[in-house]
């Protein structure tokens, strides 16, 4: 077994925040995930009568007190998800103020304020005489990240990655690098995306949306389910977190990225690109496959993705692949697109912190062509944590349109 | 870290020769934007832009390949292939490619792609929205959808050039192109990639042009000077009469690699990437520039120190000043704060020629580092006493040792890049 890495530059996750179809806050997320409760169902964001499918994982309305903190004419819905998640993560990390600290922000988003942009465009096409330009104010994918930086007074580097479904994980990789290099002391990393017509109709045009809630890695899977939300992780050196009296929830130990360079939408069928990203993440973490105690898979539920991803696990993890429990957060909260890597990172950290792997969605027989140990129905307990024992790590994968792949390795910390 | 290849498509043609001539002449090549869709306000509104989509992209991109690409993807792939060819990277069949065919390269051997854009493939997004809103959601085209994502150009580069390293698209408005170079350089410097293809690609559609105009971002010409044909519309960096920027489209891609790698394979470095810095101005509203110049300057200096550099080591500035009223004010404040009131080195402000977006600014920064001659600053005629800064007047300048390229974005982001000239630099990349 690989020994646990030591040293002052272990990068700690000192706080997390999340907004998803399961509700506002990481407690709501964990409560739903650990119960295997899917947030995917009917939705009301827009009239979907003329769309091919009719399910999504929509974020519920915030309660009154929270809603008051998210007022702002120029804020998009995705901005609000990002702000709520960042506020929660900073509070959990015991960082009520960032004054005097060197802080960077690393975000992922695929559609940013597209939902509001659609409303503007609809008005424009309808010849509406009084167009609301404020709808476009935060329309670009950098809108949510910039909104967080503005709200919390960040003066360090701020960057948004928009590499489709790998955006959030790539942003976390950038944050890891920024902490290790000493460029910043604190990194706020995550992503946000909201449900909108263009992604809903677009994925339907590819016939890659399941008419039922998605069923990752199941034999009858027919596609993904679109979700929305935001997720944020606070990263800092372990040394710094402990000096502030904050015990890490987990460690971000490694990141890797690659590209299939194969096709705009179809994954390379043998999973070679995704395997390269996983291997790079393990190498970066200084860990071998034997350290991985579970995988939070990209697991969209599309026939091609899940098959190629399984092959990537086999290539990168070897014989160990069949023995490692695998779960898919998307089965419960849907596909958060540019934010999916971030919310799955939060889910992975919560699994490590709670010592159990959340179940995947229900959905029939596991695909017999895959030798996968899918976590079904109820949480799977992780082995007992031994402070001086071998490393217990988890892998989270994100595989995007255009063949962009990203993998993250998180290590378990001494339970809080 | 060196740049061994540069490719581009702009209003000035393929490559950078046309741009270099325009910078020397100090005259932008503007054309009328199509306003027939009725997206623009009735007058007064902006009418002009620097268009690249009229350029023929052959022989770099054949029609059979191009039919599967959005406009910015076509521009990006064309620029990437030019850059790879210039860097001397071709496979045994003579096709330009970042990597050899076969299995994924080993750790650290792949080629990363880091590309910036601000608005994504706008025309395809618009087509898709029209299908969804005016026809039926089921009429949405899968082709438009797959090519309307922001990372389509970067992905198409990877597919066309067989680049299997990290594939990253950054979206940080006007700071994006420099940020893309910085992130690509970091991929190579860290050993995660052997090479990186970095740059920017953007298309300028009538819809996007109208959006920018509605926010007052584009020059409409000083009040009273505008004629019916767009006369008076001009980017006026640092000028007292500035009233907005010129929108542009195009693509620029560079090849980055370690200097020893480049020399070992016989490539000729064009310039070095010597350092970079990023910061954010939280005083900025989402669609404009803020007033946090001194804090941004501290971020710039802190970043330079990480690379063993300081403002005093810079002998040329290629400013991202675009003619934006608040943007140029912030730029002047950052520079004067960073130099602590000392005399600034000569300042080139090429966006009067390149316009904003599309990577023309990146190409200009590289040309400056190579000692290309710059004429008088296009659009500048009258100093703004509030800024206390006069851009280049066209007199001959020696080849600089280190160039600082600046990128302050509306919304708050900022990135700076330091390029170092090579001892025997190619004067014309």
C-alpha cells in the first residue's frame, strides 16, 4: 500500500459549500446523497412541453432569509448559486473575512448566465420595445466566478475555465497548483451553472437525455439528466489550516488532465484519453491504484460515456478497477455541466469525511458488460481511518465535450 | 520557455505580416457590420468592426474539414496549423501535428491547448436559439449545439493537431488571451506538458456587436463628429476624446516549449515567456472597469517578483488600452502605481489597429518583442490630462529587452505577461 504523503504543502480542503437539486447547502446535499434520494423529476424553470424529455434536477427556491442575501438586479441564477456555495464554504473554513490574505479564485462554468441571456434574446426577437440589458450583465461563463470575487473582495488571481463538463475539475486543478506554488494562500475553487433551454434542447438534439431519471452504469441506461447548481471548496496548505485551528475535511492530493483529440462529442471508445488523465492525477498525488478506496465517476448515464469510462478505469487502475466501489453523483443531482466536477468534488470530500460512499441512483440491473462494483441502494462504509496507516484516497473524474478530461485525487483526513 | 511558432487570422489576412504593416502605418482595416437583422439600436449606434471571417483559410483548412466547425473553430485551427508549421512540427507525411500518431504520449510528453475566448461561438449559439425559440425545441440542430460550446475551438485544435495534453478554455474577457498564455506556459514549466498551443479566438457577429454597443462599450465617434457611414468610429487609446473600443474577430495561436527542447530539435525561438501575473479588481461592475488601480498594481508587482522581475526590468509596454473610457483610466492608474511615479518605458497601444478580441493584441505583443517597428498610436491625437500618459508617437525604437503586455478586463480580471526578446530575434514572426 502507498504510504500517506507528508509535508507542509499537503493541500487541505478546509470548507465546502453546495447548491443542487437536493437543496441549498452541503448538509442538504449530503442528506440526499447518503439516502440515495434523486432530485431528478419534473421541473418548472421553463415550459418543456415541446421538448423531447421532461425531467431535470432543478434547484428549489431558497428560503426567505437566504433569498434576501442573494438579491441583485445584475446577478444571474448561476451567480446566486456560486455566491451561496462560496459563502457556505468560507464560513465552514472559518474565514469570515479575507482581508489581508492572498486569495485566488478558480471557477468553472459552461453556460454562466445563459438562462438570462435567453430571456433577453426572446424579448429581442419578439420586438419588445424595452429590453432589459441587465439580463446580459453576467451572461458570460466568467459571470459566476467574477460575482464571487466581487462579493468577497478578492484581489488575487481570478480565472474561469469553460471546458464544458470538465470545467469545474480543471478549475480545481488550477487551484491546487496555485496553493502548491505559493502563488496564493487561500484558493476558492468551484463552479456554477443553471438550467437553461439551450442545454436542455441541445442535449436532447443529440438524443443523449434519458426520458427517465438517468441510470449511470446500468444496463438500460439511455442518457443523462440535466441538473444545475454550484459548488465551492476552500483550499489551503495543511500547515496553514491547522495553524488557524481548522481541521481539514480531506486533502486534494493530485490533479491530471488530458484530451482525447478524437471527436467533438463521442469519447475515445477505449478510454485512453481519460486513462491518461487518471494516471496523471495519481502520479501527481504520488499514489498508486491500491490507494484508491472509491471512485466518484463522471458517470453520465449515456451508453457511450459509461462504457468508455469503465475502460479508462481498467487501463489506469488495472486489476484493481474491479475491486474499487464506484458511485455516480449525477445519478442523484443530474449533470451540472461546467459545475459537475466541482459538485462531485464536494460529494467526494463529504464521502471521505463521513467515511462512507454514497449510493448511485436506482435504475435496474448493472451493465453486465462492465465489471464495475457500483454502489447500489445504500451507502458503502469505508474502512476505519488509521492516522499512520496507508493512504485512503478517492478518484473523481470529469470527461467533457471535445474530449477534455480531468481527474482529481482526494485523500482522507483524520475525521473532525 | 520560448515561443517557436505564431499563427494568426485577422482583418489583415493570414499570418501576421499584414498586421505588422498596419501597425507600422497606424491604420485599422474596418468594415461595416451587417445590421439587417435589426439587432442594433436605431442611430446612434456603432457600425464598424475588424472582420476576419471573409478571409480564405485554405491551404490551412480544407472545406471538407471546415464544414464540421463553427467560425471561431475554423479561425483557431487555421492559426494553430500556421503556428505548428512555423515551429517546424510536422509528422512524417508532412502534416502539421503536435504529436506523433499512436498511443497517448507518456506523462509530461503531450501537448496542451489553452485558448481564450470571451463570448464563445456566437453565431451558432444564435442559430440554435432561433431554432428553439422561433421553431421548436425539437428543431435544435445537434451540429450547432456541439459547436456552440465555448471550448469547441480548443477541442477542434486538439483534434486537428493531435494534441492530447490538458485542453483548457479560459473565459476572462479582455484578460483572457494573456491568461491563456500564462496557463499554457505553466503547463509546460511544470512538466505536465511538453508543449502548449496557446492563444485566443473570437468571432464578431452582428448580434454580439449589437450587445456590446447597447452597453456603450463600442466607439460611436465623439459626439457631433459621426457621419452616416460610421465616420468617426475609432479606438482612441489614452486619448481625451476616447469613447469606446472597436470590436474585432480573429484568432492567434502560439507554440510554447522549453528552450532546451526547442534548441535540441533545431527550432528557432522567436521570444521567451519570462513571467506573468494575475489579479482582480473587486470594485469593477460586471460590465465595466473599476477604480482599483493601486491594488492591481500591487498584484502586478507581486507577480513579477515571483519570476525575479520588477517594473524597472521592463523597457517596453504593450498596453491593452482599447479606447474604453474607464478601462484606459484604470490602465494609466495601474501603470503609474506600479512604476511608483517613475518615468514609464515607451508605451505601444495597438488596439487602435487590432481592435478588441480575436487575439490581434497577442500578435502585436509578440511583434513588439521581436522589434517590429510600430508607427504612431492609431486613434491617439489629444492627451488626456487625467491620465498623464502619452503612447508611442511613431519614432524609431530599439528592440526591447523585455516587453510587458497588459490585459485589464471589464468585470475586474487582469493578467500581465512579460516577453523577452531573443538575442537574434526573428523580426517578423
